[in-house]
């Protein structure tokens, strides 16, 4: 069969792209190895930039984000025994929304279904081929066992950091930039009321902790841990002791409750350039990964496909692939700013395993410089709430 755009990956990037293309009258097919329930039950990030909210609500996906997403006008940075607020509205006139990625996914999957989009979950044996021809091909076996071959004008790899698409670009045609970190996050969900009105990012001598939230009765929290940590070694009591001792160093006390989910999240910075090869383009985590501090991953993926939809319209209208190079250049400008921001937030707030007392005091100095100055905190506020769109 034939479609205009074949999309590998039905996460937020792939589904949002398919939605935007449909609005422009462009057909697409989206496939994913995972089942819909599997994607829905994987806990991911929780913070949307204003531009991401606008993309969801303003393009007709759903206005549920306005009803169910709590507006956050700032965050707190806690260090050196106290808590310090960064006031996004006062500093840069912007805010964020707390709206979990799983809800973003559900809204997008529902909208594609409502609008008659072609989305196939639970497929197998996926391969892509003929990337340098005028009609690249996507092959897969659907959930019923039938084999499919879809020719398209362009293939989009929105299949995440462990997907197959970015590996199709020959080494001679791409550069990879990466950085690893000697720590990870231990993430939990707890049945308890909120412990703070806004998110609190804690620097402490025992390491980083983040107090986030989900609802009035369910809270999301993270603490820095060893990448090899085994969740089986962590009882509820041990988790609460560790969290309380970190936040307690900054005068914060958490409301405890039963822990219903626990997992270790890997940490990595990664970019593959360019974000296109022949008629294959990459979007979201398929092209870049950020460490979670600062919640940029989902927002970057949505920013990618907003630009990509525009450039794909040009490809469809004009026939040549120059707009794919333009997409890569435009997207990478934002990607690298977000790479820096995520790296900076990470290194400012986490304690390296071999940190000296000097290193810890220096970080406290950095945090005091940021929170104590309008210029310093305005940079953080601008980056956290998201930069204006790239031209
Ligand atoms: C959440 C995750 C983040 O990485 C972050 O910086 C803020 C919030 C969250 O899952 O709630």
C-alpha cells in the first residue's frame, strides 16, 4: 500500500505528528511495537511547557489539559538549609502545566481514533528500507499476523532512544554526541496528599531529591541513586527515610503514604546529527535524549514535530527533500539549548559519588547565585518554561 508519511513509533511524537499532518490534509500510517495499554501504563514525565499545552489544546487534540492540568507558576530550589522560589510569571511571564505524559498519550491516541487516523499498535518484525530512493518502504506484521509493506514519501523515526530508525543512518553520514552520568533516579508514586504547593528540587549532602506530584492523593518523587540500584532492596520505610533525610536537610518534611510504584530511571545525554538521512527523518528521543532534570524530553519531542509537520507540508507540496534538512537545522537549535539546560540543572543539583566538601559548597554557591539574582533566575525560568519557537 501507499501513504504520504509512514511513522515508526506511536508515542507522543509520532501521534502528534500524525495529528498535525491530518489537519494539513496529509495521510500517514503510524505503527508501534508496543500495545496501547503497555504505553499507557509506563510512567513518564509530568511537566508541559506553555507551547506544548498550546499544541495539544490549540490544534484540537483535547482541551483536557486545560481542565485537568494544574498550572504551575514557579518551582522551588532547596539547598543549604532552606527553600528558594523561582517565580516564572514574575520573571518571564510564563508558566508550566503539570500533566503526565501518559495523559498526553491517551489524549493523542483518542484524537487519532476519533479522527479516523491509521494507528497500529502491537505490530512486529518492523523494518525500513530504500531510504535514499523516492519511495522508502516500511514493512511490518500487524497484531493479527498479516504482513504489510507501506511505501511513503517520507519515513519518520519517532521510535525512541532504543528504536531501530536512528541505527539505519550509516556511520559515515551521522555524528553522535553523548555523555553518561554516574547516577540515576529512583522514582516512586505514593498515595499521600501533596507535601508542597509547587515542585521542589532539593540539593543535599546526601544527594538530589525531587518532590513532584500527580493528583491531590497521588505524589511523584525521585531521588538520586546508583545506576545499578535494585528496587527490590528498597522497602517503603527505607525509601521514606532516604527522602526525609535529604529534604530534611533543607527544612522540608514529607507527608508519607503507601508506595505504589518504584523504578530506576537511566540518565544520559545524547544527540544524533543530522536528524535526517535521505527520506528518513528522526523526531523526539529517536534523535536525542536528555537527563530528566528539568523535564525537557517530552517538550522537545513535541517541539520537533511542530516544526517537522511544517517542513513535511513543504516536501509534499514541492517534491524535493530540502525541507528535511531545514527541519534538522531548526530542531537542533532548540535541542542543543535543551541539552545544555538539562545538563546544567543535573550537574548543579546532583552530588557526584566522589564529591569533595568543596564541590558541595561550590554547588551551594552556584544555587545561591542563581536564586539570589533576577538575571540568574530569569535564565532558569526562561529555559524551564521553554524558549520561543525556532524559525
Ligand atoms: C517530573 C519529572 C521531571 O524530570 C521534572 O524535572 C519535573 C517533574 C515529574 O515526573 O513529575
